[in-house]
C-alpha cells in the first residue's frame, strides 16, 4: 500500500505529461499541415522561392515528411542548386525508417541530381540499382541510355536501347541506327573500312530510312574509287528523306565528274530541279551549264528560274556570271550586290531542327536543343514562290 501511494503521483504526472504532449503533437501536426498546404499553394502559383522557405521550415525528417524532402530537393534542382538537392536526397536515403517505395524514389531523385551535375558514374550506379524495380525500370533504362550517349559508349547505348524497346511499345530503331553510325565514324578514324561498312549496314537494317548511313556509305565508296556505287547510295538519300537532298549535291557532282559523265549529271540535276527549286540545286545546275553549254545557257536558266523561285545562291551565281563579263564602273552595283549576298549566305544559319526549331550553321545528327536524332535538316533557301 505504501508503494501504491508512492506510485500514484508518478502516474498522475505521467498522464498529465502524456496528455500535454499529445495536445502539443496535435497542434504541431496541425501547424505543419497548414504550412504544407501553404507551400503547395506557392508551387501552384509558380512561386518556388516562397515554397522552399516554407518547406525548409517544416522539414524535420520522419516517414511522414519524406514527401516534403523529395519535393524540396526537386525544387532546388529546378533552381539549379544541385548541391543542395544532392544533400537533401542523399540524407533522405540514409534514413532507416523510410518505406521501400520512398527509398526507391529518393534514389531516383538523387540519380537525377547527379545527372544534372554531370556526375555520370554516380548517376549510373544508382540507376543500375533501380533496374530491378518493375515500376522504375523503364525510366532507369532511359536515363542510362542518356548517360551512355553522353559518355559516347555506343555499344552500351545500343544494348540498353534494345532492352528498353523489348519492355516498352516505343521503337528505338532510329536512335540505335545513329549509334551504329557513331561506331562507324569511330572505325573510320582508325581506317577500319570493313568495320565501317558492317556498322553502316547494321544501321540500315535497323532503320532503312537512315540517310546518315547512306551518306557515309557513299563517302566510303568514293574513297575506294567506286563512283558508280557512291552515286547509287547518294541518290537513295532523296528517296529516304528529300530534306537531306542538298547534302548529296556536291559529292554527287564529284562522282559524275570523276567518271566524265557531266551530261548525265546535268540530266539528273534537271530532273531533281523539277521537284526541288532550292538554291543549292539551282546553283549546281547553273555551274555545270556554264561549264558544258556556256555563259548564255547558264544565264537564261538563272534568269528564268529566279523570276519564279528566287534564292540567294541563285542570285549570287547570276551576279558572278555577269561580273565575269567586265570590270567597268557600270558593274559597281553588281559588285556590291555580290558582296551583300555573300555576307548574308556566310552569316545565315543553314540548318534547323524540325522538332524544337534550334538553328545551327553545320549539320548535327543529334539536336543540341532537344536531343532528338535526325531532326536537324538543311533549311530551305527559297526566298519566295511567286503566284502563277
């Protein structure tokens, strides 16, 4: 009984403390939830700075606040503060009481942080660990493919792209064809022509519309002196994608010239010019008409063509031919026009991405803007088409 009387005050104090703590916890929880929704409202209103301030204030880590930490790390990464994102997501993974789903998501976000920071080896390690998770396998594979592209590990990129294609409905044939072309370019640098041909044929087997493969096959045939074979694959480019036709005009002209078949070349150019009135084709046809049929024939063609299909290249060629006739004061305007057209051609972007609109002066097979393959093509240099 004496012991009971001694324990009664302790029990009463414990009950009072527990009740007070419960009330305090409920109040703290209510405040935390209010702040949580306040932070969400800031996100919805596109006010990330205010959202970060709120989330940082309530981010005492436990199982219930793991989502807040994930969101907070994402916000830092979006703002470019990758170091802080890595710290938050890395600290989250170190916690022992996370659920399996929370831990996997934290690993995914940390991998994204490393990827943004350019720490590809660390990002690869995390994404490799996520390949065993069915819900995250597709995303992890796509990130690994991106890493292998950045590291120019084209064989791994092909292998993982094939794996991704098997488990998803998305075709990766276009990308893997370009990966084969990249391997062909590497083999070309080591003068391994047989390996170059093997990879290019593999590229066409994966994607019969791969114009890059035929362009490389044509140049390979030219180096070997097999000009008829080069002509065949260059001409196939137009059937694959007419947008890349300007890229084969110059090498085709070299092949026909090497064979001494300039009449056949002019005939081919006339056929192409009926389908495409672009400046490079007009300029090439005028050049060979000048060589084969003379000045008057080239001028008649250019004057007729430029009235309906004016292009800067065609205009410059016309001015050059007329300037060749004399150097008197009456040609001063023509010289100025030639100078202006040349400056415009030299400064203008020649290629544009059909997907994102990125413009560049040289051909890139993978767009630096949107990272899509085969979307950058020669820009049409047709100024306008007059009404009939």
